[in-house]
């Protein structure tokens, strides 16, 4: 139904006559917005106007256009081959990419040829209107100053007694129960981060500097990632104290 300004004034007048002028005061002070919806255009258009706080966001494509004024601040969206909508009455066109590293250091303990050292670290990513992101890892494997542990160039099982260094971003059961799958916050209906190919198989580990280890295909709520580390040494691996650093780089995709 489509109301013009004159019809709207008459509607308010009639309501006031029935229940008193306090109705206007209550509406203007923040009750649920009074929505007036119209559908038109040669393709398709939904426009929603309201009284009260908030705003509108224009979502459009070649054959679809909508103005949303439902919900609160968020990054939830609905998408198809011909259209996409964002939810929230205070949404903005400005892109936002948030990245938090929750673990500053990881200790793998003593390295021996008879067992595998393991450890975990976590980070979180949230992006809005950047149409997705990728997470890359940079850095050398741990070293004792002159010798670096051998990086696993392809997904490989952990083998104690064979020099190896690798990571993945999923829950594992070997060589121990550790790690976790990506966690979508608040749910998979709003968040879409995933572990990248090569780093998304349980009990298989890999490490190549410069690789993409996680990504999201579109605007996404927060995803919490867990990086699982394994380190093995051989009987001929030089002794000493091993240490190293990796840098995570998050880039929005457009």
C-alpha cells in the first residue's frame, strides 16, 4: 500500500482523535517505526520508509533494489546470483576489516626424536562490505640460528623422528587431540570464514611462507581461527634452542 503525505496526515489525525495526542508523543519518542512499503519499477523495487531513529541502506543490482530499515547494527546479508541485501538500520557504505591476534607466543616445549611437539594460537577476523578477505602467513620455520626445521611443503601426517614443521587450522586427533575448527560468531548464518585448502584437513600439516591459510568469500561476521602447530626432529637434527616468528597478513578482497 502506498500512502502520500496528505493521507498520512489524515491517518495520524484520526488516531489522535481516538486515543488522544499522547499517541504522537509515544511514536516520536521511539516506539517501533511506522513503516510504509511500496513496490514498483520495471524490474523490482522495495522501499521502506519509517518514523523513528535509524536509516536506510540501498542494496541493488541490475534487476533488484531494496532499502532496508530492519534490525540493528550487523553484517548479516542475503545474497543470490542477481541481488544482495545487508541487514541493519545503521549500516554504512564504509568498509571495515578487524583483525585480532589473541596469542602472542607459542611454546612447543622440548623437541625430541621420540615424540611430536604441538601447540596452538588463535586469531579473529571480521569484515564488513569488503566482499571477503584472505589471511596469509609469512616467515621462516623455527631455527637454532644456523639450522631451520624442515617445512612441510604439502599436507603431510606428523611422523615422530622425521624433521618436520607444519600447521593447519582445524581440529586434530593425531599426533594428539588439539586445535579447533573455525568458529563462526554469532553463527554460520552471519559469518563465513574458512580454513584454506592445504590447511583444512585434520591430522595433515603444511607450512609454506606466503600461503593463504584462511579466507571468507564475502562480507562476514567474526570468525575465530585456531592455528595448530607440529614440530618433529630427527636424530641428526642439530641441537640447540629453536625459535621463530610468523606474521599473519589479512587483506580485504573487492
